[in-house]
């Protein structure tokens, strides 16, 4: 278990929930805006560069990254490393510690305006990976301090899938209201869930006792599990008995994104979007299910540098009884974006306020982002933002969008201005977002809204 948690913490901290960078929301002209709200549209039609048209990576949770990773001798180690004292490792933890990763890579993307230059359609093929985990304080306390603990609600989930989405947006009410809808067909590649509802640990004078109950649930094509029979004739396997090489779809699903924008005043626009409302139904024929319910005992202790006694055993030896394969339908991690933007100085500057809610497997997280968007000419936008994350801490974001006649390039991140390690891992904040896109503009500029009329009249 210690090995699994160390790997999980390192991967989540290094590779980055929810791949929706809030700094990108108010950037005029970038093609990613319609992913955040399907009612938005870029300034022109576009064709994305395959693989580089939209790269979105984000981490999230309720822990600052420097509470997970620590620099030691020029390297990064997790809080479970023996070089990190027990007091330091436990000082920054919460009762329930949440970690998450969400990645979106645009493989194919293109879109165009219809003849009226107001209605907009687009098609995107994206590869997506989502992972989140909940790890209670009592688990780390046991692993670092070696005390008896009642540990419950350990959970780790991961999903990877392809989404093919067709988006269409159009005006109503004399162009004051825009409605956008994206329909998405989903192809599941792999999913996994490991959980322990109970993981109680106690000790007496000469031994440690563990009482555990949990399970493992994996669905993927090319899944290979080696099992063996125990003394009771039951099939069992361990984590290192599992290998998978996805060779074909393991599930199918459908989802929609719904969005709207409304011009309250000529320079004041409200927007609302609900994304990823849908599910994937995972195949029974490509599923492996296991259950663990047993009591284990171990002897021996190890004394660490700070004098803490820790149990000297590897609880990865927990075995799973092979269960009956089953089909599973899982909802996607939905999100809500609600924005308000006011334009000043002949619409060259926009003041934006964005509320975001992201539904994880174990909790819903809430962010509020304020931004200043400078749009001096129709093909250039620069944005600065500050996000308050779930009423704790914050993050500073910067974004740039270039959209001349031959290029559409945008980049946004919240790790440029923060203190970071030599490995460029940000510290003192619990989120990390990086967004990048490169495409080729096509067709005439849109007639969509006063900002675009303004741009056309100046040309």
C-alpha cells in the first residue's frame, strides 16, 4: 500500500482535475472556449494542428503540492519517504485528502461559421484521462507514526476514453442570446477503481493486526490476470498479477454540453454552461472484479530516524478474491461554468468573474476566478487572473491568444508566477493548469456581437 500511495502521489503531482483552465474562459478568439461553453465561438473558422490543437492538463485537490512532494538531495520524494519527518509529513494533511488529474488532448478539430457569419459549428475528436483519489489522514498517520487507526474510505479511480463531439451554436432575441449544444459520442479505453471501505489497524505487544474490506474493479480490452487457488479452492490474485494492453473499445457512451450567453447590456454579458452530462457503459466481457475481506497479522517494527516506530510489513500482499465479471455504467465528471464579463474602454478591456464547480468521484470542488482581459486589437488578447480555490488558497494565471490571418495560437497557465522546484513543480498551491493550442484560421471573420462589428469596421 505504501508503494501504491507513493506512486499515486508522485504521478498526480507531476502530471496534473479537471482540465478546464479558468484563465482561458474569457479569452477572445481561442478555439478552446467552446469546450468550456458550447455557446462561445472563435473569431473565425479553424483547423487545428493534429495533437497540438488543444492540450489541456490540470491537477486539483485540497492539498498544496509541497505537502505531497519534498526536495531531498536534488530529487523529489513523497511525504512517505523516510527522510521526511513524521511531524512535517502530517502537518499539512486534511482529514480527507483529495488528489485529481484531468487531461484532454485534441486529436482532430475543425469548425466554421455558416453563411450568416453568426451560427457556428465544429467537430472535435479528443483523448481524455481522468483520475482522482481520496486518502484519509488516518492512513498517513498509520504509515508514518505506526499507531493503531480506524481507517476507512480509501478510494482511487481512473477513466480513459475518446470523445467525438459535434457542436452547434446560434443566436436568438436579436442576437442578445446565444445557445450552444455539443453532442458527444464516447468510446471507453480503460477504467479502474480500487477501494477499501474498512482498513483498521491495531497492535499488541508482539504483533500488528489488520482488518480490511475492499475491492478492485477494472475494465479494459486485453486484460490479463493471473490467478491461483488458495487452500479453500478459491481463485485469488494480487495487484502485480494484472496486466493490460488495450486493443479495442471496452465501452461506449454519450454525453452533452449545454451553454448559453446573454447580453444584459451592450457591454455586459452573462454566460452559463453545464458540461459532460453523460455516461459510459463498460463491457462485462472485458471486466475483472475482485474482493478483499480478511484479517492479517504481522510481527516486527522499524524505528525511523525521528524515533517513530512503524510496522515492518508490506500490505501490498493483500489478495483479492476473483469475483463475477459485470457491466458497469459510470457517469462522467460533470462541471458547471457561470461567468460575467463587463467591457470597458471601447471594449478593449474586459473584467471577468467566473464560478466553476467540478464533480469528482468523491467530492465537488468550487472555484471563483477573477480576470482582466486586454484586447487592444482584434487578433491579440492577453489575460491575467486570480482563482480562489474551494475557500482555501489561490492561483495566479496568465494567458495569451494570437489570432492573425494565418495563425491561431493560445497558451494559458497558472504556474508561471509561482514558486516552484527545480523540476518545475509548483508549490504553495493545490492546482496546476496548462493549456496550449495551435491552429490555422479559415474563412471571414464572424459578425457575432458588437466586439466583432467593431473589429470589422476598423479594417
